C-alpha cells in the first residue's frame, strides 16, 4: 500500500468519524439542559453580568447559584446570536469534528499514523457519540486531548508546557471537569520525579525539570483562581463531582448498565483487546498511558459520564502497544469512496430536523403558560425548556443548585407519589402541573378531575390546571 493510499484512507476514516457527529446533530434536535444554558448565556450578555443568583425558578429565586459553566453559556449564546440556530450544530457536531481531528493529532504525535490512526479514531467515536451534544462537557473532551498534546510536546520542548496555563484557565471557566486537567498535569510531575520502568512498562523521558514543572503547576493553580467564583470553585467542583445525592437522581452519574450491548461494546470490548495485547504482546507498555486508562476505566465503572474520557485514552494505549498495520492489500482509492458514500447516507438517511428545534419538549403547553399566568409544577427534564420560554420553574437540570433546598426531595415525593402531592402543590400555590402522559402523576390527576382539569393535552405532555383556589 502506497503512502498516498494511507493518506487517502486516513482522511476518509476521519471524515466518516466526523459524519457520525453531524448525523446525530442533524437528526436529533434540541432537548434537556441546553435550553437553560442558552438562556443563562443570553441573560449574561444582555445584562453584562455573570449570574451568581437564581433568576429562573420561583422555588429558590435569588438564592446563591454557582455558575461554574458560565463561560460555555456565554459562548453558546454569542454563537447563536452570530450564526442563528446553526450555532447549536456548531457547538455539538462542530466540536465533535474538532474532537476527531484533535484525537488524530494526538495519536500522530505518538507515532500512530495512517490507517491505524484513522481506525483508532473511528473506534473511539461510538463511546463519544452519545455525549457530544450542546453541553459544556463536550468542550472538556477536546481540552483533555489538548492537555495530553501539550504534555507530550513539553517532554521535548519544555517551554510548550506553559501552554497548559491558559488552557487550564479557560477550562476552569467552562466546566467543573477542569479538575481532570490539573490531575493530568499533577501526574506528569509524579512520573517525572518517580518514573516507572520495568521489563514490561516504561515511562518516557522528559527534558522538563521538576522546577519548571512546579512553576507551571503553581502558575496554573493561581490563574485558575481568576474565575467568576474565585478559589472556592475548586471545593465546589470537587463536591459536585462526587455528590452521592446527584448520582441517585441522574442516570449519567450512575454505573453503566451492561444489560445494554452498547456499554459492553464501548467499555468491555476495548478493555479485552487491550488486555490481550498486554499479556501476549511484545512491545513495552507506556506506564502513564496504562495508569490513566486504568483510572478512567475505574471511573467509568463508577459513573458512566466518564466514558468519553476513557474512550479518548484507550485508543492511545492500544496504539502504542501494537505494531504498525501495513494493510498491503487495501487500495485507498477504492475503499475511500465507499466510506464517503456511507458518510453521505448517514447524513441524508433520515429527515433533517431544523437547527435549534425542540424535540420532546412541551411546546404547546408552554404557549398556553405564556398567556395564562400562574405557578407551574413541572417535570425535571422540561425545566430548561420552560426557562427558555421565560416561565418560572419548580425545578430544572441545575441539580447541584437545588441541593441547597428541599425541592429535589419534594419533586421525587410527587413523582413517585410517596406523599400526597396536593400538600406540596398547596405549599407553593401551584396552579398548573405539567407532566408526561401515562405516568403515575398523570393518572392521579386524571382521577381527581374535580380538582384538576386538563387544559392542554398532547402525546408529549398534559397540562393540568387547578380548579378554584387553595
């Protein structure tokens, strides 16, 4: 196989991997937290302030709110202002494309090039795909790769290690996962001081001195204090990252369910392949890669939200443990068109959903609520959309914010009907209840028609209005 064939195939594989993210964005629409994040960004731009108190709920109105994701919210709102709804695609599929190219760049710096490079990037894509949406975590996946690139280049050019300082500062103002970036930098210092070298594992040499590393690390920490929430953001992000209460509520914070074949394929299969090469392979294992992959695997087993970070690291470990793949019988000019055709099919196979269109959200109910005032008790997943329609909510996706009150417990009590919901609704003078049909709460309300009257009813949601006054 010629060098030209390798380049053609490499480019085709990367294009196919990127098309997965574009197909997802073009065919899925918007839902969930993106609505309140977009609205918060617009509010901060319009009022020229960084939000520190709630302005969206009636339950905890004006209570302290740590907006650790404020940078992402402002960027998202500004991009949508500049490009229209296409901005939502750019912040999802666009970042997905950057993610693909960045991972390919990282692999190439580690000597993994050509078809092998493209195949590893493509193999990582399924573990990233469900998480690459309009959400600040998507930026953190890119930043993790850039951090690994900086650390690797710094081994031979120590001055490049200083690039970690601005990267970590921006990361600190984007998402609480900046702690991972500092962990990567900390581990780099540990391997520098205490390298691990045996007959099977090795730690790459570095020209960075402990003094240089300490200077970079200390400067990065001090720079991270320059954020909307000050040094306290470190403790807050740590608390949220390991909150058991949040893990009980949000499925993404829980362990993966291996009854779904998807998790078997993207978590256990790569682990099995890596272990095979570790046991039967002859190349030395790079200790920092192994340690990080093992740690991220453990984190993924505890909480599935770490899966994208694991999906970034295991291809790096596998690529460095395996020899080059020659693929002598593959002709790039023959296979590449097939991949391009498959990419086009992915993009046009399903109907295009207009950029920014809400999917699965209570649009008609929100139209009614805009014209008829009164407090609404809403489902957790719809709070963000109601906020974007300027309707005060009982609760929304800012789970960490609502931990300071009793609203989460009250919401769960209503959802599971473990307490008479009328007691809670009376406490907040609730006039409307917005809930999904064919659920326990909807059935309860329909059976109490003398107290609650459906005023909007669709396949997605039912809006009930309380008859009379409390």
